[in-house]
């Protein structure tokens, strides 16, 4: 009879040990799942942020190119009008002519 309380105590230690190991496994599994989910969401958020940034840069480049094209078009119109109006301007004389003023009488 003296050996039976020790045997019961040993059985209880094994029960506590298996319970604690099951709880520890659950905690580790939960933490692992939580960390994996957090890392996955973080990667998706970063990817989404980069996609938005690239779209914003594309929009800025498109606006910039459109502005350059419009400026180039308006510059071409100005050059064309300048050449067109140049024909109507008086031209300076390149050589001096021998002109004399005399009286008619």
C-alpha cells in the first residue's frame, strides 16, 4: 500500500505532462499560423502599394508626354505661321543702288 500513492502521483505527472505538451503545441501552431497570415497579408499589401505607385507614375508620365506633345504641336503651328507671315514682311535691300534725285526742270 505504501507504493500506491507514488504510482498515482506518477500517473498524474504524466497526465499533466501530456496536457501541457498539447497546450504548448496548440500555442506554437496558433502562433505559427498567425505569423504566416501576417506575413502573407504584409506581402500582399506591399504588392498592392507598388502596383498603385506604378499606376500613379504611369499616369504622370502619360500627362507629361501629352503636355510635351501639345507643346510640340503648338510650337509647330507657331513655326509654320512664322514662315507663312515671313513672306509678307518687307525685305531689306542687300545692295545699295545708285539713285540720284534731280529736279524735273
